[in-house]
């Protein structure tokens, strides 16, 4: 078992007929993901024909609501490509319909919309990944989101990153070094996200198919510090990396959540917290594969 | 998005929060007229997007309309932390007896807004938080109800504010919560909340930040946008949909994805270079966006070489390569550009670059080393500015 998503997962795509949804849905299918339907309000009853170039990848039904899609398809995972103005609503709709894992790719969601959605999720429990993230991938089972799946490799290292493209870089390096991954999670670059590092670590710690975890953090907030505190109690080794060491204080570095405010959120503070918890921190991403190998060797992993 | 004090007070006023009557002046003569109209003595307050204006001389007083004109003359045009003062707020001077802090900030831990009150007002709340955190009381705001009036009064009482302030200050804080939510703020502070000698409670200074992501539905506030940093390129980038941050080095950086760009900055620093900027062209960028990004970065006169680091997910490598090729004609002569592509469409992109006689780095480290070497090798007097850089 990987975490959050596996071969048995049944996935629906919210915003399947939009430009992002219609581009990425066939690519998810191509990676092996079982897409069972899509949701676009007003387009219920249509069928979405998935194709990449002239390669047809089958058709899935489109529904007006998530509730209907879930009832008719038995979906347990939702992938959201809905534009920012409606994305938080889409998250709440999925949670209310009983979808267990909600992956929101959408970027630029107003933060108070996310505050509302976060409060809603306390009463309608669903595991939210993102928003403002590339989604997740379980090599061998497929992907939910937009990750470049061909660079992934089946294996036993869990991976989580706040940045999408940085995740691709590091996963590619791991794969090149022969280190496969159990599940890769893009947790998202916003200040309010559903599943911070510490939650990913908890899931990986319980996963019998994960032997070690790599987390790629960045400046802003205290998710890495929280993760460090938990990592200290884990059986499985964790390897860390922090980007933004050269970022000046008070400047928002692209991600809404990537900002050093006062003394909080500095790269140095995060590196120190991880090191203090016994988590080795890579100086550059190129050091991550070797450090991961060492971590695996330490636990005598296969 | 930052807004000025006078704009923040305008918003507060709409929610019934008392503020001093006052107006904005852009000339000393206007300041004199406003002083005459609202009554002296007055305070002249520089309207700039940085803190610490008082220490910099950006707050002055006028006991007569003529003095108000002179004071405004001194403040207008003043340079405060690299920003030129173009507007002053002229308000009647009040006799402040006590100063408090009330504010609402976005809190990552509770995943929503948190109201904060402190009896230690008038000073930077970050200092209070660092030195005497026990002097700040907090209450997470439930997004369903906002901050309820009783919760606001409770905060006032717990912060140890005088009985007379608990009720009126509580009403002000509850109103601030309504303003915060309705305006899509990410921060709203009244500091100080003033108790005057004649018993009034009012917002003597105010700071509000509006969530950039909410600007599409906060059209009025979106219209208030002004160059917000000392560097005009940052403002222009925002208007063009580019995420650009000016830094103090000479290696221009373009990448996709915030974390990747940050890592690229770190990598250039490690290779012995100094990044000149952060520029994230985001997901799905087309050739034209890439071209514009290159020309944009090259407009910074400090830039002496550019590293393009793209990993393809939504962004396709051949689009990036096409953009780099299209930009060649308009880039300053001899400006080294090192590109590094991987992921979706990277092979096609590299082929295009090769056909155009352009080079690339094999990976991020190689790219960083190549651009730093090129910048180091280039004469210091290398052509710095494009013809368009003059404005």
C-alpha cells in the first residue's frame, strides 16, 4: 500500500471540460489512473473523450455535481482544476459528497476562501492535498494532478514538497540514482493547505511500503519546524531540503506562503530545526539521492 | 497588495470605525487649505508603503495653516527608505492619553484570521510579540460568524484595557473583523487605537493589506494599486502577470515554480554568483511569455547574464526555447543567456536551441556555473541597458 492513492482508487476530475482539466485528464489516464468520471456544472450528461494527440484513451461520463458523480461512479478521490473563484467551493462540494481524498491543483485561490474551506473540512472530514500544488503520484498506480509521471519510479521512499517543479527535479534525481518512490505529494505553496508535511510524515510512518521519507521545504511558516518535531519520534528516517536560503526577509518569493516575516519562516531556522531533530539536510538537491541512500542503509531497507 | 493609511481609514470609516477627519494633499498649498478647513493644530503624515516613517521625519506638525504648508513642503518629495513621498494625509492633531493595538492577521496554524489586542499600542507589534508576548491576547475568528461582539469585548477585557474602552473598543474590533472579511484583507491593524484626553476612542493609524488573489472580486481596491516597492520593475511585472522580485546581484534568473526559482537562486549563490532577481513565469507559459520575461529581466541595469531554468510540467520546453530564440533580437548585445530545460518537451526545446546556435546547461548546477562563468568573464563595462530601459 502506498498512501492516499493506489491502483484501486477511483478518481473524478472537477473541471474536467476546462482547459487544464481536459489537458491533464488524458495524461492521468495514460499514467494508469482510473478516472471514472468528471464534473462540470451545466455539462452533466455529456461524455468526455480522453485523447493525447490522435491516441484515444476512452470516454468518461460528465456530471453536474460531485454528489451525483460519487453516487454513480463510486469515486473516492477528486482532482480539482476549477478556476480560483470557484475552487474552494469545489473542495467543499467534494468533501460534502463524501470524497475521501481531495486534490486541489488550482493556484491563486483567495486565502479567506481557503479559511472557509478549512473550517468546513473540520465538519466534513476529507483529506485535502493542496491547493496550489501539482497533486500526488504513486509510481505503478498513476497520478492525480499534473506531475511528470514518466520520471517517477516504483519504490519505497515517500516524498513531499511544497513546490511542484522542485519536486519534479528531486524525484528525477532520485529515479536517476535508482531510488524509487512509494508516493510523491505536492503539499502546495499556499499559507493554508490541507496536508502539511507533518501529516505526510504521519501517513508515511504508518505505510508498510515506505522505508524513508524526503521532504523539500521552503521559507515561510513553520511547517518544516512542525515536521522536525514529529520526525524526532519516527521510526523511519527523514531527509530534508530547504529552498530559499538566499531569499531576503519580507519579500514574497512567488508562492503566497513563501515569505520570511520577522524571525519566522527563515531557511536557517528550518535547517536548524531539522538538524536538531536528527534529520539530515541536503545543501543542494544533488546531495539528496546520496543522503537518501544512507538513510535507507541505516534502516537496512531493501 | 499594500494600500495607504488614508485608504485603510477610508475602509474603516465605511464600517463605522471612528477616524480623524482629514484629507490627502499632494502640494503644500493643498495641505494649508485642508488645515484651514479641519482646524489647527494638524498632523502631516507621509503616505508611503513602508514602516518607520515617523523616525524618518515623515510625520510633522503644524500649529497654523501656514506651518501646515511648510511642514507639508518638507515631507512631500522626501525620500523614505527609497520611496519618494508624493502624498500626505492632513488630520487634526488629537491629544492621545493612551495607545492600544488591535489587529487581525491571517494565521497559518489555525488556518484562518486571528484577532489580537494589546494594551501596548503605538509601537511595532512584532517587537511586543518578540519581547513581551504575554501582553498580546488572541482569538481565532470563526469564518462562519466573524468575530462576535462579545468575543471582541472579551479580548479588550483580557488585554487589560480600561472599562470605558472595553465596550467602544470592542465594537471597533468587531467592525474591523467585518471589514477584514468583506475586503479580503490578509492583515488589518489599528495601531494605535487611541484613547484621547476628552474620552474618544478612535483609529489614529491603520494598516490594511488586501489579498492579491482576491483582487479580481475587490475591483475598487484593485484600482488603488500603485508602485509598491522602491523598484518600479516589480510593479510593472505584477501588471504583466509576472511574479518578479528585485534582488541585489547581477545574474538574472527566470524559472517556473516558486520553489524551483528559489532553489536556482541558491544554486547561483553557491556557484559564486549573486542573483539579480526572482522571476517565476508560472505554469503553462508560452513562447511569448518567455520572450517578454527575458526582455523584462534584461531591463534591470544590474543584470549581466541570465539563467533560464525550466522544468516542464504544464510548461512545455519547446515553447520556452522558442521564446528564448525570439528574444535574441531585442536582448542587449553580448548578454549571455544560459538555458536549462527538462521534462515535457525538453528534447524538442534543446534541438531548437541548438539550431539557433544557443547553448544550454545539462542540469541546474551546470547552468548556474555556466552563467556565473559568463558573467565573471564579461567586462564590467558590458552593455547594460536596452534602449527600452530608459523609462
